[in-house]
């Protein structure tokens, strides 16, 4: 009996050790993938610290031989990057909440429909995802010009009024479908309105999806170059991607200067991603603890 119990303990410890070893190796592909995406960012930062006018290095370098921060000052002197950054922040601040509101409403409504109508809407959403954005560029421009809304931020925010992308609506739809139907029925019996069920019952249960959609919508809006290029004419209203284009047109050969502008445009997105990552880690630990 004593030897059998000792053998079980040894086998249990060996099994835990094997699981720990497999868990370590499981993170290797993710680390390699993260390094592949991190390398261009490192090259961009180090390239922006090179002395102005120098040609690109022949081999990758982690730290330039001569670190020079003059490129950042010159970038803000040549182009009003501060104003363009504030303009981009304004557009993101308007578009992201509207996207979350409309996409979650649409996804919740689809999740509460019977299976056949919901399936038809899902199929329609998938078909609309296949339509190229450029195919709608001319009709959209004609509509906004007829309404007198060109050279304003309305065309940049307008896609948020339809959820910005059917993909975001489908993300909310699939998340709301995973919520037990008994919760919806109990809420209805308690006398809650559909809006109250959406806000008090459904949305708290899909917080990770809400954060993910917010990040995706913010990154897309922040990096959107085509719509501002088509609809904005006043330089004071330019967003940051148009500011980078103006910087590139001033001196195409000064690579460190261009990289300094790129770092300025990329840094807010990276900081926001690192901040949101903490939320995902906390959510994962909470579920693991359960």
C-alpha cells in the first residue's frame, strides 16, 4: 500500500513536469512570431536615431554609432505633426465609441433572431466583406459631395454608423450567441427592456470582444490614409497619415527624418496596445482562477 501510494505521487509529479515542459515549448512559436513583428519596429526606432543625411546601414544595427535626436525636432518643425496628431485623436475618439455601439447593437439583434433569419444576415455580412473598399469610393464621394460634407470629418466617422466593418458585427454576434439563452429569458421575465438586456446582461459577458473590437477599430481609424486623402483638402484638418505623406514629400532622401515621423505616428498605437494587453492578461488569469 505504501509503495503504491509513493508510486502514484511520483507519477503525478512526473506528469506535472511533462506538462510544464510542454507549456514552455508551446510559447516558442509565439515568441518567434512576436520577434518577426518586433524587428521592423526596432529598425524603425534605431533608424530614426541616426544622424540626418546618412545612408541606410548595410547591416541591421541595434544602436546607431552616433545617436541623434535632432530628427524628431526637425520633423515637428517641417510639418505640424502635433496638430495632425490631435486631429487623428479626435477622429478616433468619435469613431470608436460609435463603432462599438452600432456593432454591438447589430450583433445583439442578430443573436436574438431565429436561426434562419440570423443565418441569412450572417451570409449577407460575409458577402459584404468580399466587396473591395475601393469599389465604394466613388459613390461615397459623390454622396458626401452632394451633401456638402467634403473637407469635414463626417466622411471619416460615417463608417462607424454602420459598425465600420461587418467583421466587427459578426464578432459581437458570435459572442452573444454563446451567452446562455436562459439568461436572456430570465432577463425578459424580470421585465427588462431589450436595451437593458443588452447593456446589463450581454455586454458585461463579452468584455474581451468589446476591447478587441475597440482596438481594431482604433488602429484602422488611426492608420486610415485613403479616406482623409480623398475627403480632406484643408491642411489644418489633415490627419497623421497625411502629415507623414507631407513629410515624405519634403525630403525623400532623408531616411532618418522619415523614420522619426513614423515613430511619432506608431508610438501611440503601441502604447495603447500594451495598455490593453494588461486587460487581456487579467481576464485570462480570472478565467484560469475559476
